[in-house]
């Protein structure tokens, strides 16, 4: 994305363009994967107590700390700049995205803390209040309180949550436990980054905007039931690094090769056409620059496949690696909880870690 200049104080008679206050939006704000790996290269040498079940080793969705034989604490945080102009919807999207990491570990969220950084001299206080209210409403839907938080005056608007959850230690679902022969199931369609790029250029139809809001505010609640299935071996959510990036994390963590059948990947309606018209985020290109060398694209793929595979997903779907005999139960859980687009998209195989994409 091109960097936007900060606007002058808001004209109360002009429509509020929340996205104009920030240089990027949603999970597209993530530091590029190649840059992030350099930053974290020497950061794993700190204290690692035996109770820490999951740390930063495999870039998993959250940290997990064993409390006792039946309980482990899940801790995560996520925050970003506006992906939409409506303050209330921005708050909802950011909160849904943050809570997703607990579900992706197979846990049940129990509490959140709000992270609020706002340009208070430029953004109306009513708008800031709407952002916070959107986050509160999502937490209420998830059955958890916002029990505290922290606020600062910032140059750009940033909102998110610290979220804590609980899980049985025997049911923790890591992103590194996939097995050869597993089937990959994706819970939500992809294309959020493309829709957000079109929105920022005022080229997103009303139907596309409704899709964007519905997809990014749908809590990934199936994660709790999925964790109870013995056939589910690995679980993650697809966010800022795109479908290709998070599938590669599964492959690297398990030391396996991942295969995706592009024709089976669910797409949000209209995103292929929008991508073909050039509505692609800058984060998509940065993602591909960071991991494209590990992805083999088969001849015959649609010209937009690369952009959509690396498209950053804000509050994206769960990606499940499960035994073939568990696929029916996995799809039933998704469908029972309203994720009708959930689909089998590929498999895990023995081989050099990497991702192959077939038509």
C-alpha cells in the first residue's frame, strides 16, 4: 500500500474516512515475513520454563502455559489500524481477529484487555467510543469481559485486544503437529485483502462490503469443538501472511510438504475479478517476496492465484490438518456453527517442507 499523509483535523460536516488516518489496514499491517524472520532470528534464547507448552518456536497463534493437569492458559494479543471506515465495524473486526487466536489453539476465551491508541486531536471522541463499543460487543458475543486495558495518544488509530483463554493441555492444537496423509480443511473463504484494497479506492460494491464485514466479524468458535476431535492434528488461523504463508507454517513445523488444489479453495464472491483488475494490497507482494521461493505454482493456474494465495486475511478462517477419517466430523462442526463455505483444499505429504499448488 502507498503511504497516506495524515489528514488535518476532521471536518465535522465531511464523512469520516477512518482508513485515511493510517498507512495500512487490518492484518495487512503485519511486518513482512522475511523481515520478521530477521528480527526474531536471535530472540529465542530467553527463559523457557517447563510449563511453557507453546512459545515462539513455530510462529504459533498464541502462547500456552500449563497450569495443572487439566488446565493450560492461552495468552495472545493482536491489534492493527483501520481496515474499514466505520468505527464500530473496525472495533468489531479487530476484536474478532484477536479472539481468533485462542480458538486456533483449541481453547475457550475467558477475558480480554483492550489496547487503544488514537490520534485524539484529529479523530472525534464519538468515533473512538464507537471503536471501543464494537470491540465490547464482540467480546460480549464471545462470552468474555473486557477487564481492563491501556490507552495512548497515537499518530495513527490502532485498536486490538490482549486475550486469554483456557484449554485442557491434552487438547492444545499446535500449528506444528500435522501428519503425513492429513487432509487440509479451510473454514472461511479468502479474499479479504482484495476487498479492502477495493474499498480503499471506493471501488467496492455494497454486496462486497457486506461480505467483508460478515467474514471478518464471524468468530472462529468451531475451534473449541475441533480440539475435542482425536483426528484433528494441527490447527491455525489464516491471517496476515495469507493462505500460502500459514500453510507453509504447518509444513515447516511438521517437516512435511503441503499440497493445495486451487480449484477447491473457497473465494469470497467477486475477488478473482477484482484481483484481475489490480485491487491487490502491498502486503500481498511483501508476503510473496518473503516466502514465494518455497511455493511451487503448477502451470495452468489462474493468473490471479499468486496474489490471492498471498492475500492478507484479516480475521480469516481456521485451517485444519486432520486424518482423512475425521473430515466428515470436521466439516459437520463448521457447518453446524454457520461456516457453510468450509471446504477440503489439500493435503499434507512426506517430503521436503514447502507448498505445492495445483490447478
